[in-house]
């Protein structure tokens, strides 16, 4: 997970921000790629840009990796 205050230095890197306790949002080049909630059982629930649940993961880094990979697939399919 990359949390960056200076996202101009790495324009193609995903930027993750902790909005509040147990709630994270991600973007790449200003485009929203999804959010992650920590559930009461300790799992991390990843949601796509449309707020649809993708899957639950045992740790935050796995949830981040899935949303970043899904974003890369979307970009490849759209030619962005």
C-alpha cells in the first residue's frame, strides 16, 4: 500500500488514504479505484468503484492488492 502526500512524484501509483478508523479509499491518477472497510470479525472487505463488495481478505495489504489489480485490468481493457 502506498500512502503518499506527493502523488505527482509517482503519477501512476495508486494512492491510499485512511479516511477514518478502519476505512480506506484508493485512487490512481485522480480516479477512484475502490474502498476497504474492516469488518467486526477483523476481515477487510474490498469494494469496487461502484461500491460493490469484491471479497473479504485477512489483511489490509491483500485487499489493497486485489483492488489495484482489478483497476489495472479495467485500465488494460479500456486502453487507458
